[in-house]
C-alpha cells in the first residue's frame, strides 16, 4: 500500500456559468484532471465557510463519481495549518501564480512535513501592481520545487523580464532570493465540444441569429472592449480597402460576441463604424456556452486582432481552430504559439512603441485600463495584411476551409486539455525530485513579507496569556458545561470553535489552572486540537466569560 497521493489547491477552479477566458480555462483544466483522476484525493481550501459550502456543492454536482467515493475534501483556509502538519501532499496547484503562491510556499516551509511542489499559472500580466506581486516570489521561501506555469513563450519572456527588473531594482541575488522555475505549458481545448455546422443545421443556426444562409461570417469572440481586449477599427479599415479595390463585400457579416459592460459607449461606436462602411454587424452580449458554440459553428472565419498587453495566450483561437475555422489574428504575444501562418490561418504583423520611461513611471499613478488603452492604441496591426487575409476568406472559400480543417488537426494534436494535464503531471513529478535546502533552515526562514502580528502589535493589548495567570471557570462556564447555556459562535467561526472542546476546557479549569498549562492540557485531551488552537480556545472562552482570571486569596 502506497501512501495516498493528494492534490490540493487554494482556488475553486469551478466558479459558475461565466464564459470569461480565465474561468473557462480553470474549469476545463479541472475537468481534464478529474477525467484522468491521477490522485487518491483532492483537497480544496476556500477563503470562507460560505465559499467552502458553495465549492463542495459545485464539485459534487459536476463530478458525482469522484464525490461518491469521497475523493473531495473541502476545507477553509483556517484549517490549512493543521492539514499541512498532518498530511503529506503530492502537490498544490493554484489557478493563479500571483494571489497566494509565494505565501503558500512560506506556509509549507514552516508547517509541512514535506516540501511538496507548488505551481500556479499566469493570466494577464500587465497591471502595474503586479510588479509587487511578482516580487513576492523572489524570496528564500522559494525552492526548486516551485514553478510558475507560463501558457505562452511571450508570457514566459514577460515574467523573465519582470524578475530581471526586480532583481536589478532591489539588488537581489539569485542565490539568496531564488525565483520559481518558469515552465511552459499551453492551455487546451476539448475538441469534441467544437465543430463546424453544415447543411440544414448551419442554415437553421444562421436563421436563428438573423444571418443570411450564404453570407460570409467573420466571428470575433472575447471581451468587447477597445481598452481591455482589442480595437476593431483596423477591421473596418480593411473592409474599406476591399471595397475600394472593387471586391464585392455585400455578403460579408461581422459577428461580435462576448462579455460587455452595460454602460460601455464602445458598443455604440462599433455600430457606428460598421454602418459607416456598410458592414452588417451582429452584436451578441454575454452569450451562454450553448450560444457560444453555435456561433463558432456557423462562422466562416475567426478574427482576433489583439493589441492589448492584458492578453497572454488566446484561448478563443484554439476554440476556433477546433471548430474548423481559419484564424485571422495579430502577430502578438501567445497568438504566435497557436496559429501556424499559411497552414491554419494568418498572423498579421504588429508594431509597438519604443520604450517610454515617462509612461512607465506614470502607469502606477493611473487607472490600468487607461494605461492599457494608450499602449493598445500605439500597437499597430497591419491593415493591408488584414485586407489580404479577408480577401482570401471571401474570394477563395475552399482555401479558407482547408486552413480551418488543418487548424482542427493542429488543435487535436497539440492543444487538448488532456495533453495540458499530462504536461502538468510530468512537471509535478520532476519538481518533486528536485533537491531543496535543509528542512529546518527553510522552516526557520519566514517570507520577507510575513506580517509578524505578535511582534508588530505587541504593544496593543495590556497583557499576554501566560502561566503567571490562573484561570478558573465562571458561572456561565459552568452552565455551558452542564448544557444549561450555550456560547455565541459567529458563523464565520463555526469551523474553528469546537463546542465539545469548550466543555472540556471549562471542566479542566474548574479548580483553577495556569493559562498556558490549561491550553496544553486541552490540546492533550481533545483529539485533533493542536496547542495553537487550544490557546485560541482559552482566550475565546475568556472573551465569552466562560473563564476568568482567578483572584489571589485575600
């Protein structure tokens, strides 16, 4: 019998029905992991009891077989220290490398019996405050068993540059302040979820959206925002070029679908731009998953003109390829990892700004979407190249269809979620074999950003619990022991305050007992209650007037 291999995370992965890229990717990753089921158990540590209950329900509904065998254990973050001290985890994997990964490494080093691998993925990298978040990774708590999973080569280059700038700015040596490994694993797609609609099914789907059955449909899917995703103005300019060249574009239609903000004036701008060039536009706001797949199935080509540094990979490009759509995309960030120019679509040349020190120092003082907009507006996507690609889509549909079929073959061969999970399993196995510093040294080295509450706020209370104070039960404590009264336990503390431990506690204090000794006796008497939790129970009981300081005899 081998010891159980347990996967753990601090993130939900399953968050609901939204179709935003990050949430779609997280859910699909967990689906593929559950399908492969390489671990004996899966532990989730949620920030609150409410989120714990919600995640427990979502997991049970989505994966009934795993839930039925008891594979899921959903806890709160407050239960993490005890779990780290008693469970030898195989890996902790986070859906985001920024929010908690570096702090989790410090907790692992201080509390866990084993130094397990910790990994987390990148998403958007361009928010000004992320410089601070990446700094947290450059710490003695980081080991060779820690990795940031980069979804694209451009994303890995960006994180490398971030670490380089931080080391230079703070004078941090790689030896004293190591960084996690930067692994390269692209996102994936479920090929069976996507297909091209043909024949009557295609005609009916188009009719449902008010689209002519014989028209050529360009689909753009993603956040509909010129400041947070992409500017579609080059597309309208390219259509104008085609019209000026004499090409018939009367059957061309643009479908723009995805997340939109209710009060975004950009939607009106899109409609006006389309009307000005005579391009028919269908705007689909916040479609559900079924509508999304239908839109991909009825289109003839997929267009994505990313110009914004928030983009890192390009999951919708994979979905388009799986749906047999040729892809017309800007040659930008992770897009170039996905599209094979000339074989599965087109990559349009892009030009960006030279370095601007003034912009760099101004960015943290401005709203991020303003910084992103200015960067994006100075990133030029080649309109002539876009016009040439659209001319092929319109004038040579057989070639366009061949590119789309080749795109599906590429997606199936290289970019499935099953392959993504397989690469993660290989990464975790390799990380687990890496050497790490002395275990005791790691445990004694706190993360530089650790807020030492006992030290920093030592002067706030007038005293500290110690054995110099003898505690004894009160009238209220006696009533609780005899079940004649019940303490007030707030909902947020329902998994921390243990009522059965309180009855033991007040009984142990019936004749008076030094404070810390009382806590140690409580920990010894209650299974699963460590000494730190016992001290907390003692102070909580004092606050509830179940215990009091015993007065000295007169």
